[in-house]
C-alpha cells in the first residue's frame, strides 16, 4: 500500500529539515575551524575583530541549527490526525490553497499539487484551528472557505 499524501508531506518536511541541519552543522564546524586557525598577527585589534566576527557568525548559525532541530522535534510529535475538525496534523483544502498544519516549511509539491506546510503558530493556521469544512477564515483581508479537512 502506498503512502498517504500526509505521510509524503511529512517525509518531505523531515528530509528538508535533516538536510538543513546537516548543512548548518557543517557551516558551524567550518566557522569553528577558521576561528581556531586564526593566528594572532601584529595587528592585535584586527585579530580580535576577526575572531569576534566569526563568533557572531557561529552564534547565528547555531541559533538556526537550534530552530531546525526544534522543528524536526515538532514534526515528530505531530499526531496522525484524521478528524473533521482542524488540528495539528490536519490537511486542509480551501478555495485558495492546500495546507498541511505541521511545521513551517513553505511550498511543497506532491502528485503535481502544491501544498503549504505551515506551523500551527502561523496566523492563518491559528484562524483555521478548531474549524471544519464549510468554515471561513480571513487572511490578509481576504476571506477563504474551508472545503475539506483530512
């Protein structure tokens, strides 16, 4: 039996997050190595400024890594939800799009259809939570109707 659309969307989100985590880990290692290999020159201020800039860059990469790891953890905790009321794990079809309430990964294609993987914390998801087919949401001043919830 083949995987459901939700399972494939979850797999794609997981793969994207794991690839992002690996990239960020390599970046952090590269920055650490460059910082540690920086030799003190006669221009002491230049050396200190260079190390401080590398430290700031490493801090930024580490914050992004923490966020990606947190998203992966959130994705793992999403239930295999199949109810009629929108909750985390729901696949929602509206007149204007298809949404998977999971983690914020943006636009993804499955079977030639575009789905938007959005966090349950996103403003649009916040409006959808607890509603069912036939419900309405207003986002960016535009009303949209919920057609289907899976």
